[in-house]
């Protein structure tokens, strides 16, 4: 989270506007959920934040160092996920 805060400060944005997910593939779209108009406006502001190749590499490196914990979902759940 510290990294996203740092990048957000450099971009004069909020951490929620660092839309790393949107930069992964052109067909990936995040679906934010909120009940507050100011949060919706914040979320849509992510479209104007441009992440550089260096920003994306920095986030990818940090993400790759996160240890995944827990078990995979049951096979029945995986079958419903269209993997």
C-alpha cells in the first residue's frame, strides 16, 4: 500500500485512482462498487491518470513479492468460474 500511496502522490492522484488493473489488458475492466457520489467521481478520475512503463514495473515487482496464502477454492467452485 505504501507503494501505491507514493505513486499516487507523484501523479497528484489518490491511491484508488492508480488503476493498475486497467493497464493489464485492454479488455479488463474494474467494476467499482460504491454508494457515495464522491467515491464514484474519485473512481472515474482514474481514467485521467497515466501510468508509465516504470510505474507498472514498480507495481508488478511489488505485487510479485506478495506471498499468496490459503487454499484454492473447491473444484465445484472452479468449474463455475469459467477458467
